């Protein structure tokens, strides 16, 4: 399940950057954003399932922080794309997205089920 989570995240990140780089209002941009929203749900389901089986134990706090980080990343991705679609400036949202994304990926790999890079 943790691998399905990782696969969903990789696809979602690619879709996010493709959608963010496309012209506002174009069909491609709307379609990639719609597919990205399906992947949010997959990330939530797979992450939630891993969370519910793995969080009990002495790392519960870190699992909780990872969950909040994941939710913030999804929230920021959505806010960046919606603000772009509305033509608003979104520099702050991009910065927050990158910060939360780096943190959440670090936490994901740092926790015991993830691949070990740290
Ligand atoms: C877009 C947002 C998210 C990103 C970028 C992200 C990133 C990651 C990464 C990179 C891993 C390691 C996977 C592996 O090594 O195979 C991971 C694991 C995990 N994620 Fe997420 N995640 C996100 C959202 C969520 C959400 C919303 C939840 C909870 C509902 C969640 C819960 C978990 C759990 C429980 C693990 C397993 C940790 C472990 O024991 O190793 N994630 N995540």
C-alpha cells in the first residue's frame, strides 16, 4: 500500500507541474487539473490506509505530523492551480507548497515503512 501511495504521489506531482505550466483556461490545463483531483483522493485513501495500520506505536506523533504535512501539500497544490486559473498572483502559495512538499517527502521516507534514504 505504501508503494501505491508513492506511485500516486509521483503521478500527482507530474500532473501538477504539467497543469501549472499550461496556458490558463486551456482545455489541457482543465483536464490535467481534473485528473489531479482524482489522484488527491488516491493519495488520501492510500495514505489513510497506511496511517491507520502503522501509526499506533511510539512514532504516533511523527505519523500525525506526516498526515498534516500531506494534507497541506494537497491544499497548496489546489490553491496554486485555482489562483492561477483566476489570474491572481501566487508566489507565496508556491513557496509554501515547496516547503510543505520537501518536508512531507522527507517525513515519508524518514518513517519506518518508507524506503531508507536517511
Ligand atoms: C501530496 C501529499 C503527500 C506526499 C508528497 C507524501 C509523501 C510520502 C512519501 C514520499 C512517502 C514514503 C513512501 C515510500 O517510501 O514508499 C509517504 C509515506 C506515507 N504517507 Fe504520505 N504523502 C502525502 C500525503 C499523505 C496523506 C494525506 C497521508 C495520510 C492520510 C499520508 C500518510 C502516509 C503514511 C502513513 C506513510 C507511511 C510512512 C512510513 O511508515 O514509512 N501521506 N508519503
